[in-house]
C-alpha cells in the first residue's frame, strides 16, 4: 500500500478525532485489513464473500469486542481507511464485505462513506455501533457492490502495483 496516501488518510483521521491508536499500529492494522479483504474478494465464493467485524478484527490482531472497549471504534477507523484507500484508486467499495454478525449487513458507518451515492448516504457518527437494518435502494446498492467486488476480485490482475504492493 502507498505510504504517502496512508499518511494523508491518517492525518485526516486525526483531524476527525481518531486518537485511539498511533501511526504504526494504525498503518499495520489498515494494511492487514485491506489485504484480508482483497484475499476474500479473490478467493471466497460469492455466497460466502462477507466477513463479520469480529472475524476481521481477530484476523488483524484486534482484541475481541467482549475484551476491548475500543474494538468498535478501532475497526470503524480501520475500515474507513480501507474504503478511502480503495476510493482513491477507483476500486470497488471493498469494505462492503464486512458485516454485522446479527444483521449480516454493513453497519451504519458504511453508509456515510464518500463512495456511497448521495441519495443513499446516512449520516452516522463513527462511534454509533448500534445494529442498522438496511432495505430498499440501500439493500440493492449493497448487493450490487458485493457483485462488483466479486467480479473485480476474481478477474482483476491490477490488485497490486509495479512493486508488488497492494493497491
């Protein structure tokens, strides 16, 4: 992943209140999360292409939600960074793969990302972790985004740059 882009995203996060983790931990976790999501897009069959917030957290080394008061905030900031990074590269919204274990749909924070069409955006504070059930146009958009991610992951040779770093 491009460190310059990550530093810019991190500075923006700091300006928006992300003070829970420092640069090194943030960069490590974002890199691991992004790589996990790309791996899922590449290898998981479409009917099993999603992952829960807790499962992703475990894979990247975050303490489980029942052991950490900060889990939800950390995973939200990490996913926000992954989404911003993918958006900068014109890639599908890879964070659509991450879902709530109860609703099996993305959380409220997903609907505030800049790649979401304006008419579907939902203003939510990143700290608001209560389950959110989507329906109608949002549901159709999310399902289509999962299809785009699946097609991109299974067919794209452009998942890394010339140096082999993940885009």
